[in-house]
C-alpha cells in the first residue's frame, strides 16, 4: 500500500493532510492531548484534562524478564531489565498513551556532522545515487560524499509511522512559498534519491539541491551545493529568529518552523512550505483456495431455482394420519440452448455469488462477495482464490 501524506508548514506550525488543529473544551488548544502539528499515535484521552487512559501490568507474584541477556553489535553484554523482581505482588507498572509524532527540522553544523552517522547511511545508497560516491573525481582531493558534509546541512526528519517501510521512490514533492506565491519546487524524478529543482529562478531551476534517504525518512539539503544557497525570492526573511539577519529564501531554510524549536521573527510568516510523498507499507495476507468440484454446489435454496409456473404456489404440503410430504415442484431449467428461444435438455445450473469460510466445527467465520456471479454446471470444476488481510 502507498498512503499519501501532505505536510504544510506555516508560521512555525505544521498541518498534517490539511487538517486544522482542533481546540478542546478541557484541553484548550490541544484536543488530542498532543501538540499541534503532531499525529496522535493512539488517539486516546481526547479532550481529557485528567484521569487519562493508560496501559499497565500488575505483578502476580512471579518473576519476568523484559529482555534476554544478549550482546549488542559491539559485543558488549546487556543485562536484562530486572525491575519487576524487586516489586511486591500486586504492584503496578504503568506507561502512557500520550504518544505523538511529527516531522522535525534540524540545522546541522559541521561539528554535528562529524559523527558520521548520516554519512555512513548515505553509503547504503551509493549504487543508485552517484552523489554519494567515495571515489575521487577529476584529480580532486575530496570525494563527492565528503563535499556534501563539508558544511552545514538543512535536514527534515520524517518518523516511520508516516511512511511505513520506506518512502516510495519518485513521489517526493517539495514546494517553497513566499507571501503565498510558489517560488520553487524540488522532486526526486529520477527515483534515485536526488532532489532536483524543477521550478524556480533561472540560476536554480534544473539544479541538484538535496537528497532523500528513503528507508530512513530523511530529506536534507547540503549548504555545500551552490544551488542550495542560491536565492529563490528577493524578499528578505529572518528564518532563524528575531536576532538573525534578514536574508533571501533558499533551500537551506526549507521547512523552517517544523518543530525545530526556533521562535521566528514576524517576517518569517511570509514563508511557507509543503512536503508531499507516498509511503510504502506491507500487510501480511493469507491466501485460501476454495474449491467447487464436479457434482457439488448445484442446488440452491433461492426460490427462483424452482419452476414456480408449474404450480400456483411452491408452498404447500400433503398429510395423512401417519405421513407428511411437501408439495413437489420441478427445478427450473435454465440451461442455455443454441437456438433462439429454444430449450435444451435439463441440467442443474447455479450461479455462485458468495463464498463462506467455516472453521473445523462448521461455524461460519466470514463471507466473501464475488465481483460477479459465476455460472456452475454439474460438470464444472471451479476454484476461488481468496486473500485475507491479517491484522
């Protein structure tokens, strides 16, 4: 499945799928008990100021280890959590349902980048993205990957709850607005993680401005690219707060205000941004084959299966002192003939429109509606392939 998501960032607030931030009667501006612009992971405790719903476990007197004693990637042994063993019987361990997620913007400095975490992740995409190469080109002293992280980086983080397993390649669409006018657009049209500016000023349009890490949900714009810092509009905006200098909009400021903790100057309200993409999620399914063999399922309880013209009514019976029998009614012959208005020899013909799934005790579990009724005669073998989505 490929669910589509749209994030709109305006005046330091995030709007998810064009939904308004709803105010509550008891919780003020936070109806879902999560900050505005955040997705509530459970959507419990709606408009509650107290007495929240929460998950809990009560100790029954036995000992439980929450994690096996294993080694991490470096070979260091991590002991199991043993808090449970120190608690008395009847003690309660609680957690919280007030969990949320939203996109986050980070402006990484050179010092932060030296950790190499993002750089090492980029190496995973070297096969498809030539910008992540570790090879020297044209007798240069640095590689393309080293050049990317030689300076600050503007990064947008997307939690996996939005995209599932990965962001679908070729669906990332970024739009930059100033005073409500679209000034630039960037897309991953090549489906290799490179973001090219498809709309903008002449000096930027068609240039590489950033990258997408699909599996990690990371979109970033290196300042090392001249196209990333090139002006997109002539209107000066203070993207970094009241104490910052007013500068022209560029891709290095894209997403400013997306839960980045910056109190923006009033001029920042002139800029807004949209992020659109499709995710990729996989759902486990169970495939069942239901067989309708020869000589089976050729009778129906539907009244139209009988020839009601043969008698004034198909309802009736005869009875005596020691006997009872229903009135006999012929089965209607609907076998097709090769001749116009002709009637062929009698054959049992049914149309299967539903399939029932039963357990070992013949209890009906579910029914499947077919796209259309399927004709079945006594000599036919039919097999229906059914897929059931597992939760």
